[in-house]
């Protein structure tokens, strides 16, 4: 197979390296499959199912050969428009896969292709829209991390409530050994990455540009931290710029990589809803965090929740869905008050005592629908427990504040 470019051989230094500074290991020799897919990742836009069909039929090297040497006709790609094929061919001829592979290796990264040990098999669920390859920066194994990962996505222009919730959920997931995946955008994405990093956890940023092109620029430092502590992933080659369509298509990768997608805040037309709907189509769990009904940033989430998405409010509820069978969230209930522990008969008498003034036993018995003797027995029981006081011939409620419950949120 002839490729547009082959990788340059590592240059030999003119002077010996200092013993205290080890010479970086040379990049592994790329295979034809790596070179072909690296070239195609520059020639074909992400998620192009036409290209995916021919890639499946011809293989990467066969597909690229037909682009480079097929002339101006489209006979090799029946059913695919001439303009689309011309665009593929033009960009394939300009591709320099060897240079791109050298660039990502210089960043300490690598290029993954389907079938490789580190390739996440769940991406194959995308069918012909599966990425041609993945450019990866970071020390971890992507396949291993993806097996236990959750996507946290949401609005860029989020509220303080949304940012706090995303960071809190990410930190909680990290502490329980889950990998947080998001898109490194402003708002919810950035809060999710920061929450995971602050908890010393694992996080993956899936970019809509090259892994050497931090975007948004304001997240340059954050993306560098993710590359050091986690993974930065893109299906676009180095030096690729983001476009609106690439952001939308990037979301299918986030959905496919993870076991489930949580949307924290989103308007009706938010791109994070695209991620959630892609997750649902792929059979992944789709979750939403509710917000104020008066907020437009809650409207998209609430729309999801009116469909097949599951409402979640904390880490335990997320893990109950995406985790192992039997990993249930703690039962939810309100505070337990002392009167909740009373036997039904005693509680019935207590409810019959008026709020003001001492009341005779006979009046309480009539209000409770019991006999005076039974009522008196229960009143003495309530007196011993501190609920009522006796004043002369009457009884009244003890005028003491109810102790606060020690039940914590989410506890039992």
C-alpha cells in the first residue's frame, strides 16, 4: 500500500546524551493499518457512516488505496455522492500520517485502532459511525477505564447550583472507583473534571479537536491536568480545529464509551441532550438531575425525565443503575420523630389532646373514641415518655421543642 507519507526516522543526536537525562524511547514502527487509519482520520469527518461502510467493506488500507489511486470517478464507492468522495480524496492526498503519529508520540500519546488491546470494545456498538481511530494522551489504559465509567454532561452557561452538583457527583463517583467522562467544555463539563481531579480520581476528556489543541482556550490548564492525571481523547488528528458539527458528533463517543450518561443542567436545545439520546439508543443508562421548574436550564433535563431517563440526585443513585447487581442506594426517608415510634393506640390518644389548655380525661377519651380508662392508661404512658403533663384534673401537651432528628440525608 502507498500512503501519503511515512514516518520520519528518528534523528541521531550529534553528541552523546548526558547520562543523567535518559533519551526518550523512539516511537514504535507504525503498521500499515495505523498509517492508513491515521490518514483516514484526517480525510473523513467523525461519524461519517458512508465512510464507515466502505471502511468495513474494503478495510483501512483498501479504502485509502481507492481514494489515492481511484482517479476522479466514484465507481469504487457506489451510492456515495461525488462531492463527498472528492472531499475525502482531497484531504487524503494532503494527509501526513507519519507526521501526525510523530506529533502525538512527542506529546507522550498514542493512536489506537480497532482491534488493539487498548481499544474500548463498546465503541463497536456505533456500527459504521464508529471512530476510525482514537488519538490519546495520558498514562492510563483507556479500555480498562471505560469499563467502569460514567458521563457527566450539561450546560456551558450553567448555574452555581449546576456547577456544585456536577463537581460533587464527580468527586463522589471518583471516591467509589468510577471514571468520570466529559467533554472539557465550560460549565458542567469543566466542573465534572475538576471534581474528579480534586478527589484524586480518574477522568477522561473527549475533545472535538486535536489532543494537542486545547479548547476552549480558557481550559488549557485544566486539559493539561487531565492529560497528566487522566486521559485526553479525540478521534481527530493533531492540529484539528473544533466546529459545531464536530462537537455534536463527539457526543456519540462520550455516550458509547460509558455505562451511562448523567445530564445535570440543559436547555431544550442543549448538546448534552444529544449525548443522552445517543446513550439511550445504544442501550446505556440515561439519567438526569432535576432543577428548579422556573429555570430554562432545567427544561431539557425535565424533558428527559418525562421520557425514559431516570431521576438521580446523588452518587449512590447513579451507581445503583450503572454498578453491579445488588449495589443499591440507601433507602430514602424523612426525619424520624419521637412520636413516630409510638404504638398506634398511644399515638391516637396523643393526637386527641388539644393544643391549648388542660383537657379532662373524659373529653380526650371522647375525641379519641376510646373509654376513659383506656385513655387514662395511655395518658400515663405518654406522661412517662415526656409527651404530656398533668394539670389538676386535666392533661396538656408538654411545651418542649422536638429534638432534631439525627437522620442524615440518604441514610436510614
